[in-house]
């Protein structure tokens, strides 16, 4: 991973084979980003997507094979149990130009992943919400 700070934001480049969610979480910890937003593009493989089944109060998980373009990655950064937590969603494009998307649990970088990370001042907590069973932004 490489990064440069430009004004209030960071440009971040993830390298081939890095795990995306872990790399973003480590970056937030190293740069002490306790709240923020991010966007990204690139390519990934070994992808695990989620869809939250609200009645079952759990995520359905789907593993994708092959390499996919990240058409859009967006998310936010907050603190969960005292540690940075990245909540990420992606829209992916396949070699037949089909699209799929969902909550991003994990993925390995293909050629590259390019992110813009925008820290927000202060910090933001996520706490367990009994009604949904999810760790929601504690606003
Ligand atoms: Zn989500």
C-alpha cells in the first residue's frame, strides 16, 4: 500500500494480492482516522459479498470467482469496539460486462485498487443496535 496526503484527503494505492478490507482498516489505524468516507475503483478477486437479511438478522454471503472490476466502492470509517472499522459496499463488473454488488466482506487486489479517503474531524462510534442486530453509527 502506498499513500499520499493531498489537502484534507489521501490518495491510496493498494498492491496486488493485498486484502482490501484489512488494508483499509490498517490504513485508518496507522493514520488515526477515527471517522471518514472513502471511494475507490480498481480490480479484485477472491471476493466475498454480503446481503443483510433483515428478518433473519444475518448476512447472506456469496463468494465470487474470477477477477472483477470495481466499478464503484464507497464506504465510511468509524470506530467499533475501539478500533477502526470500514463499512464498504461495491458494485463489480465482470468480463461479460455484467454487474453485481453488495456489502464487501473481503477481496484480494488484482492489478490495483485506488482509493480517495477523506478523514472527518473528530471521531464516530458504531454501537450494537438491538432492533437490527447491526453495529450502527451511534449518532
Ligand atoms: Zn453494508
